C-alpha cells in the first residue's frame, strides 16, 4: 500500500479507496491465488458476511494507519524554565 501511495500527500477519501483496494487484493490472494491448504481458513469459522466485515475492517485499518503515518505530530508546547543562578 505504501508503494501505491507514493510520496504525494493524499486526502482521506484517496486513502480509503487505496485501503479498500489493498484489502480486496489481500482477499483475492488469500482465497483465489493461494492453494486452499495455505489460505487463512477464516471461511471455516466465519460466515461470508463476517468475512466481508473483517476485510472491511482491514481496509479501514489500512486507511487509518496510512493517515496516522502521514500526519505530522502536533508541535509540543515547550516551557522555558528559568535557570537558577
């Protein structure tokens, strides 16, 4: 996902779309490309609706993580302490 984002600053909708595409790619690789014995096996414990929810949460997490990584930390207020002489 970081490779797809590149160095350019992105808006939240752009991050959401790229996060969703990354999640879809992960699902496709997990369940279409990988042999069945190497797939995560979520389908054995979860319904299709629950799996869709899990991949949706993954997409939201990708977008939130990218946003957090690209947002500079707030400037910390510093106090000047008078030196004791």
